[in-house]
C-alpha cells in the first residue's frame, strides 16, 4: 500500500516552547491510524502541521507525496479535517455553514452531506450556538466527511458524542476503511483507538515512544487477573514468576490480584497447583499499555497541545 | 440530488459570506450616519441667517480650528456645516471605526473565535482569504459612502443647491479611502499578529490619536508635522466637499492602504495560525 502521510524528523517549536521533536511517522492508504497521547503531548501540533496551519521548525511532511506547505491547496482538496476544539459560526445554521464550506471546497453534490446528517440524526436548521456539544461535534463530522475525502484527519473525534453516536461513528470509520480510504485520528480515549485503529503511534512529551500494530500492543498488554482460591494461598508462592509484574492479596483473604505482562502460561501453570474457585480478568486494553508507557509520567505533561 | 444550487449565492464565497454576516448591523451603521447627515442638512435653514451667531463664533476661532474650521463664516456655509458634522468630525470617525471593526474581524477576529481553523482547511489559499475579506470591507465602505452621497444629492436643495456634484463625489470617495486605510491597517495588524485585542487596540488608538493631532496641529504650530501622519489631513486639507478631488492627497491614502493590504497578505501567509 502506498504511503498517504509521511512525516520525517518533524520538529516544531513555538518560540522556545516544545511542540513536537523528531517525529517519524508513516500512514498507509486504507488504514486507520491512531495517534495516542495525553493532553499536551503534541498530537494536535502534529495534525496542524499536516494541514499547514503550523509550519515545521524542521523536518519534512508530505501528504499524498505532496509537500504539506507548498502544495497545501492540492492536499486540502483531498482531505477532510475535524479540529480538536471545533469552533464554527455561532449565528449560522448547520445547513448554511455546511453549504458554505461545500461551496468554497467546490463540492457540487450535497447528497453525502444529507445522508450523514440523517445518519447522525442531526437537525440542520438550527443556529450553531443552540446545539449541544454532541450536536456540534456531529456538524464537525459531517463537514469532515461530506466531500468523501481520500484521507480524513480527526482530532479527538468522538469525545463529545454519546455512546450510541459513537457506535455510528465507528461504523462510519469501518466503511471508510472498507472503501480503501485512510483515517488518521488522535485520541486519548484508549478503548476507542483499540476499537477502530489498525496501527497506533504513542506520543509523549513531544516524542514518539512507539508505533505498533494494535494487535501487538494488546499482546504485550498488562492484564489484571483476580483469582479466588478455595483456601488462602500466600503471596510468596507467585513472587518468583517473571511474567507476574505484581501480586497482592485482596481484602476477602482468599483472593489474590495479579498483573501479568505478556504470556499467561507461567501463571496458569502455577495456579494449577492450587484449588481455584474463580478467575476474573479485565481484558487487556490500551489503557494498560498506556500505563506501561507512562508509568513514570502519570501526571501528564506540560507542553503545548 | 441535492446540489450546491440549494445554497444561497452569497454563501458560496468568503467574500459573499463576509458581506452577508453584516446584513443585520449594516442598516445601523448606514442609518446612523445618514441620520446625522440629514439632521445636519435640515438644521441649515435655521443657521444661515444668524449673523449674530457668526459674530459670536468669531471669538472662538482657536477652538474652532481644532475641529478644522478655518473661519467662523465656514460654519454657516453648507460645506462648513457638513464638514463640521460629517467629514471632519464624528462622521468620519464612525466610518473609520466601522472599517476597523471589519478589518479586525477579518483575520484576528476569526482566529480569536477559532473559526479560522476550518477556513484554512479548505482548498483555498491564505492570500485568497485575506483578499476576499478585504474586498468585502471595501465594498461595504463604498456602499456606506454611496448612500451618504445620495443623501447629499437629495438634500442639496435644502442647502440652497450650494454643493457641487464634484464636491459630493470627492468627499465620499475621500471618506471611503480613509475607511479603506483604517480597515487595511486593522487587517495588516491582524494578519501579522493574529491577536484581536491588540489589533483593535492599536487601530482604534491610531484613529483617536490621528483625529486629535490633526485638530490640535491647527492651533499648536510645533505639532504641525504630526498632521502628515494622519489620514484626516490627506483627506480634508484641500476641502474636497468644496473643491473636488485632490488627486495627489487621495493617492496617498490609497497607496498607504494598499501597502497595508500587502503587509496583511505577507504577515498572514508566513506565520503559524494558532487558534
């Protein structure tokens, strides 16, 4: 698959304030690529460089093989974009606004716009300021998708949507991917990226710390496992296992809580020597992966978003 | 199939939308200025035969000079009366303020509200955004002054027909150019900085200072040089309402305005837009 986005050694400083440093990233056609990080890690900075709102301090950014700066108009013709903090014209109705954006894009056919509005159950004839935050986000999404762009860049897309609309949005992403189009989305909502993305880049303090397939990340995930025994079992029994990162007794006196990294094999075999009443596990999700990457940085970051 | 034809024509360009956004406030700007002008015109008949008042005002010559009144007799001529109310006074300040409000809204205001982000995402150059918004500002300024010119034409009989066609046109073209300059200034500062408060503050501060110095320089010889730094000087020193077009002076206003548009284009094109 051809690369749709290629970011090489991207560094962006705002004066002396760090935005991102030395970011390398390739997004291929037809994939959904998740961009994960805490607030202030540099996600929005990267996205805004992609769309030429910000100019790189150094490094190169190409979209469809075109330079993000020189060929920005040609790029914009082929992308849809949803800002992280959506601001629109308060006094205009959604229909007027979307019509306006469609016009200056040169979009002739508005049927996709109407289909999307219907799908998201959005009333187009109210002034933007009267919408709830969820409805505002829907206007933003319709705006981003209505021109059936080859690449959709979404900054925290589902944050304001209610769960039902989130599902609808995920279904839309699946269809976009199905059609061979590409999605690049940032998020700090981890289950979301886990649900929709094929690959994920994790950014922290302006630097990429990992780029991996979501499946691989899940395999490396820290999983929590609570095991209830028929009789009390001392913690020390499991202390020597290399895949057990943590083990602690639970309040009922007969259960132990485990945190396992990677394979379960070792622990399962050790457990087999005891009479086990119950095992409960929370599924490995990126939340746990995230903790691993941010273990020494749990209080977030101080950079510019 | 629903097409773009369902979108009203004014919303099909940034230029059109910028004008459309002013549809509610424009009647107030135009109405206010026209009202001022009409009241001034209607007050003329009661002024013109008051020799006593004229003698009284002769003693106040220095104060009158601050407002650009060369001699007390001017106050009671149609040209003097209208200049003192409109083109050398509150009227031109209102036009300047209108231009500044639009010039500020064009770039700095749009950035301040955060709406610039989606605008920049469209397949359209930053230059085009600047130029379309500036064109909308210019068209509305022309609209305001065209309306004022019509009021003067219609009201001329009340003024004993003492205004000339040349004078009416020149005064309003000049007022348009003064607005053009102030609007372009706000556009330029917004283009370079993107900061709404700063843009409004500097532009409005310059408007007020320019008006003040243009007036005070008439009575304080040492401040004479400051007049050259004010648009009002180049607009009114040749009294266009009385004498028609001072081409050279108006060219100064136009050229400075165009240079400022260039600064706005350059400033907005080169920098990060941080919403």
